[in-house]
C-alpha cells in the first residue's frame, strides 16, 4: 500500500472507494462500467459515475464528457466464435482533443499508477475521439 496525501509519490492517489467500486464491477458484476475523474483538490482519482449491469455501450459513451478527460472501465460481454460467453474488462483513457492541455497532461501522467491499482484489466484503449473507442474497436480487441 502507498500513503496518500502530501507525501504520496508524484501523480494522483487512488481513493479507496475507486478501488472497491472497480472490484464490484470485476468480481460481482454489480456495474457495467465505472467512470473515474481526477479530483485536483484532493489529488486523487475518484468515482464520478457507475452504470448498472443493464446499461449498454451507448449509455457508457454518452456518460463521458465531450470536452474533458476521464478514466473509465467497461466490462464487455460477448460470445466467441465457439459460442462461449466471455467477459473482458477494458480500461479506457478518454482524452478528447478539445480538452484543456493541463487536464491531458494530468491524466497522462497519472494513468500508469492508476492502472496498477486495478488488477484484472484485459485491454487498454487510449481515445481522443469517439471513433477510437467505437464498439467495433472493442469487439475486435476482445475476440
């Protein structure tokens, strides 16, 4: 474990709630997705929004801000060519080209540390516009 606060290593800390929410998505399938944001005052990554198991990929992408960065985790269910039901967890670093330079830098420099806190990520996608994280892109990566 690392300590949070002023003596934390560079980058953002990770709120305990962020980790526990991710585990609920990963292990218990309580959520379809979790959207995280960096709270600059607290200097940590916090949960901004969660989507229930019945929500779909369109609900998820509609929840991302058009002009600000976010981290997101999406639990993608699919059926393989052998007709097996599978699930893969995607980490998406959403950094739209129109967002502030400071936000892009903050999210870019904190990403690796945040991902290390979330065990069990299968794929990582860096997206600067919606086409880079289109459902087809996700499907292709997962299969």
